C-alpha cells in the first residue's frame, strides 16, 4: 500500500482590524499530484528511505490553523476515521526559501540505485531495498537488507547496483512538481511575508 499527501497553502493576514489570522489559500491537490517518497522524506520525514534530515517532520496540526482547513480536515477524519491520516505537519515559506538544496542526506540511501548498461552508457532504472538477482550475487537471504558504504557498487549482468547518498536537490528537483507549490507560496509571500505563508500537510496509506 502506498502513501499519499494532501494539504493546503495558508497565509496570515489582518481581518477587519483584528489580530492577524490564518486563511486558506489553495488546496495542495491543485498544485501537486505525485507520490514521491524521496521528496516526502526530504521535506517531512515520511517514507524517508534516503535518510534525509527532514525539514519539517511531526509538527502536528497548527494550533492556529485556518477555519477552512480545520473544517476540511475534520470532515475527512469523519469520513475516513481519525486513524486514516498520519504525519500531520507544516512548513513556512521562510523555511523553504532558506533550504540548502545541496545538503546531502545523513547516510546513504537504504535502497540501492540500479543502472542498466546500454550502448550509450548507464541508464538509471530504479531503486530497491531488496532485489533477487543482487541478493543471489552477494549472498543475501530472502528479504535481508544491509547498509552499504557510499560508493559501493556491483555489476550483475547488465545491471549496476550502487550505494548512493542523495542531496536534497535530487529529491526535490528544480524542474519537478514541487516547483509549482513553491511558485504559489512565493507569490503569496510577496504579498504577506515569508513567515506568513505556510503549507499544512497530512498523509494517508
């Protein structure tokens, strides 16, 4: 069973002369519709196979969440049950804007990166924690996994298996779907301020 993300963009603004309050801006689903565990791990510590130091993990629902987002989440919880969601958290645009995208993960990826030999060189074909061909070649029992030093690699047939330490920009790429989220947050921040724009998210399996 896979893990999916949902959430909302919010901004904080003055309302009728009262104290600033958070308002719902846009459903995350209108901007981002991919299941990407590397990004989930890098940003929020969910399915963090790549061993990143998460930017914003486990913060829970903001105590001052906007009325619209709070009501929407309550509605979903009623439909799917209180245990239907997990890893609720949030991150501000100020935090995203300050990210060092070249920062490496804390340890090599728990999955070996797989490359296929072609006449034009190596082509990445996937990542896996356990592969039967690789396991047989190195003598692993069925389902057994190990941590391998950075740069370790094995050529099995036409497939190269390599232990890789990812960088944040490998998980959240400059041309990937998260860029539409960042663009929307950046536009809101230009009007309301970097600390007054945030993304509230939750996950379901």
